[in-house]
């Protein structure tokens, strides 16, 4: 529901900012700054703050797929 109800869709190449939402299939994170994401994840079994690039690479490697949407509230 969050992906369809929240915010305005950003193009894939949009510069990210604090508060932007990043969606994968069944997962969402919130940008804390243009390069850092906070999200709860099974890899760490905790809420993690990490570079977005690291999260994207790990999720893709685990067959979690690509980012499905970028949204700005």
C-alpha cells in the first residue's frame, strides 16, 4: 500500500534527499541523506543505516530484485 499511496514518483536518475522512500518488492527504506539509507532487513536482523549502494548490491545478489520505485513525500 505504501508504494501506491505515498509521495510522488521520482525518475530513476533523480538526486535523492533525506526522507525519500526507496522501494523493493516487499521492502522499503528511508534515505537519511543523498547516499545513506535506514531500513529493517533480514541480512542484519535489525534496523540498519548503510550506504544505499551497499543495500542495492546485497539485495540484488540475494535475488531480491531491483529498486521498484523512488518516492518523495
